[in-house]
C-alpha cells in the first residue's frame, strides 16, 4: 500500500477532519505507543498502520 492510498482510506473511513487529528493524536499500543504519523515516519508500512487503526476503531474486517 502506498502512503497516498493509506491517506485516502483513512479520510474515507473517518472523515478528513477526524483523520487529520487521528494521525497525530491517536496512540497505537500495537505499534509501540506511537501515533500513526510517528509510526510511518519510523518506517512502519502504511498497511500495518492501517490495520492497527482498524483494530482500534472496530472497522469491519472487510474494509481492512
């Protein structure tokens, strides 16, 4: 998954305003307590970050 695809999925699932905040404020315990933005900056694959977000927010597995 490319970073642009990741951003599109997050925006579509959570709404642009919420997504923007979520990427810098929400802490993902599955990714060592980093925010999604920090995890991506640290080299975590966007697909892995997407899955962690989906798990935290109970997104139906069909949309992962």
